[in-house]
């Protein structure tokens, strides 16, 4: 696994905690975690780095490469997007 800049560790951990809170249905914790980011830029970078780390973990576990995992993920996202699941969850900011 690659290393993270020291300044990114805490925001990336917060992004992972957000994902865990959403997974267990804890909307209040998820909202609080989103509110704790310094700004939108920090939030975007943290979630981008978390996504990259997660895809690398999947690639390592699968024995594949990052490109293959990212391609499979893109297909699954496209398939999920073809079925309207309704509005954004309460803990997410509205789409712009």
C-alpha cells in the first residue's frame, strides 16, 4: 500500500469513519463526520484518497490490478445508476 501525506491521514480516517457510520445506519454520526471537514476541498481529497486506497486493497485481495478493479467498479456504478434509488440520503449534502 502506498503512503499518505501526514496531513491527509486524519481526513482520510474521517472519510472511512463516515462510510462505516453510513453502513451501520448512523446518520447523525455520518452528518457530524462530514461537518468536521475543514472545507469542501479537504473533503474531496479525503474521499478521493480513501477511494484509491480501497480500490488498491480490492486489487491486492483479488490478485488483479487497479485498472481492472476500477473498470469493474465503473460497470457496477453504471448498472446501479440505471435504477433510480430515490433522493440522496439525509446525511449527504444536496447535489449541485
